[in-house]
C-alpha cells in the first residue's frame, strides 16, 4: 500500500499513538470498484482495517521471541475490506437474507425538508408513534401524513423527548454551525488515555504465543456490553485474534438473532440483568477477572452500576475500558441515542451523498464498521502499551467523530484502476450455525501468520454460561 503524506492510515495510526515507522509494514491491493461514493469511504475503510491489523501485528510481536520479534507484515485487500463493511448485507441464514431496516426506519419528507427515523427495536417504534400521536398499529402511510405537516427540527426534538429516534437532515454547513457539530469538530478522532487508581499497576506481561496461527489477544478476557453495530464489530475483531469475548445483554432489551449471526463470530453470549442482585453479583465476578471492558450504550446508561473510568480504575486496576457512543460525551446531544444512519443525516453526509430533491446514504454503514475497527485497534494498542508500561487505559470513540473525519480529514485520492471485476464471493465463507447454514463475510483484518477465520460460529443469544474459559498454562 502506498502511504501518501497525511494519508488516512497515517492519520488514524497517529491518533492511536502508534510508531510511524511501522506503517511501512502495510501492503495493499485488491479489486477496483469497491464501496463507490462521493466521500472517501474506501479510504476510510482501508485505513481503519489497516490500523487494526497493524495494532494486532504489533501486539503479536510483543508476545513472540521475548518481544524482540519483527512486526509481521499486514495485508489490506480492498475486496475483503469492502465485503466486510457490508457484512450484514452479505449474511445469509439457510439462504435467507435478514432484514436490515424496519419499515418505519427511513427518510420522510417534512414540511420544510427531510427527517430520518430509526425504529428497528419495538420500543423505539412505539415511542416514535407516541410522539407523533399515532396508534401502535399505525403504518408508513400514517407516519408520512403526519410528518408532511411538521417541520424537521420540531420532529427531531419531539421524538427525542419521547425517547425515540429521529434526526433532521442537515447540510455540512448547518452541522458545523450546530452546537453539537461544533463540539465534535473541536475534538480529535479518538482519545486513548492512561488512567490511574490508588496505586501503580505493573506492566502486563502476557504469555508467549504459540506459533500458528499468531493470536495476539489469546488469553485476554473481554466483557462486551455493546449492541448494533460498531461495538460488536470491534469485539468480533478481538475474538478473531484469540480473545475470550463474553457478550452481555440485558434480558429486558430485545436484540436480533440475525444481527448476532453477523457480529457474534468467535464470541459467547450471556443474558444478565444488572438490576437484579444475583445478576449484578455475577457480573462483578466476571469484571474482577476481565482485561478489557467495551461499552456501547449511550453515555450515562451504565454509570449507575459503577462503570465510570474513575471507579473502574480503583475496582479493576489494569483494565482497558473502551467506550463508543453516537454523538460523544460532550455537547447538548451527549446523552442522546444514535445509530450510523442518523449520524449520516445530522452530519451532512446524507446531503452530500444525495441527489436532486432527495437525501442519500453511504454505500455501507461505514461509520459503524470503521469506528468498530478503530475501537479494536485502540484496545490492541492499549494492550501493547500496557505490556511495556502497565497502568489502566481509557479509550473513547464516537460515530460523530468518525463522520467528521470522513467529511473533513480522510484524504481523497484516486484509486489505481485494474481490469478486475469485484466479486464478493471470494471473500465469503460458510459454516453450519445453530440457526442454519451461514454465509458470511470473512475477516478483513490480516497479517502474516495471523488467523484467517473465526474459531466458532455465533451461538444463540444469551445461551452461554456466565463464566470465563480456563486460561491455558
């Protein structure tokens, strides 16, 4: 891969605090015509996968030959990257394609423009209809009729006040002038900081790795408190790299088995109610032995359970805490829920990608997937730093920051054309799962000697025991 000055990969690697000399370990290639868009989506996708793979290779080198081994070369294949960024669309269960968006999750014309709603979860659908004064069984025609007579920003505020999700379409200029957009623009792509408890934490000396394949996260325990889609993409990467990933879901919150069939590879899934005394006690037992905690709920949702960085630095010294949100932990929208599609609409991406008279969308949920790979990369970089320096780490990302980077930071550069025709089939695998035969996107994160696929297909949501696997001596 050619690394032009200020390339997206260089920017992302610098944000992660990586050694710039390691960028020479990255090679690239693959078919042309992947993820076409007006914005540099392919460059973002390449960059986030590249830094994730490079961070994995760096940690693998720390764990081989007493830390003196060379960092393995990284391979970034545009076909693998583009296919993985569309993994939820390529997924098949016994030939069936799962639904990605519910009927009420879409763009709607309003009296003064457009608004986009998200109503994939039943409770979000119910809150949307309540906010619009419609009955529970109302359909798209009824919603369209109501929204046609309302203003976009008024709808946004009314629906959010009711606990639903709706965002008015804004241009990039309108978002830059908005208080939340300005707050995002003033911050870096991500932050990775050292946090300290009551005393110093010694360097983490991880056990040497077996020869084949190299699994840099082997022996590490990851608690996954995330939902669709960025967080699960990150922990799917960590599972690929050998981590024992336990996904924790609250039984009272609905989740899609189809979505888990996409992002649950290599993981186990547990149902725990943290409001319940027994569930909370079980969670605390798991946390006491965890190396990494990844959270993806809106800011403020988990603080009641003592999962703040300050509290965790005391309760679990040496923990890597990784947090991902939609809008960031600052500004007037810091406690709002959000999804990739809504961030595209607010940030001006939908306006830029649209045509005359209608908004558009990126060719993939690139904010989710890109943020997910960055999140995994940040965790891996934190683990490498801990190997040398010890201490606890706090990593924070937001879809809004990734959107700002896509629109204002990722360089636009021409891609070298080839005579190849992109065919995703060569980047797809198949395996028998608990819900049927799965066709799925193979992992794009690749380095010499590393894994080429996950160790296990997704199981059923909530079906696994809440315990860690024994760590090999």
